């Protein structure tokens, strides 16, 4: 059962990435009119998805996934300028 959950976490991560970078955009982020806020939201989602794909063993229960999402809630990308 744990292997099924790990596969589910990886699949969910792929879906997150597809929704952001894929050709068939969904309204998940498109409804955020402020481009800066949308970009930060997308970056947070990509960070979460990457962790879910690369560090799958860190997500053994759904609370691990939601906890990781909560930790990213205040994360801000570094702006180079």
C-alpha cells in the first residue's frame, strides 16, 4: 500500500507541473490577475511538485503533503536584479 501512495504522490506532482507548464492551461492559476502573485503561486506549486517527485520517500502519508504545502505558503522567490 505504501508503494501505491508513493506512486500517487509522484503522479500528483506530474499533474501539478502539467497544469502550470502544459499547453492546456487550467484556470487554477489563470484566475490570478496580478502577474506577480500568479508567478509566486506557480513557483510555490512547482517547488512542492519537485519535492514530491524527487523526495517521494519524505511523503508517507497525506499529512506530509499538506504539511509541505503549508511550509511553502510564505515562501518568496529570490529576485535577481
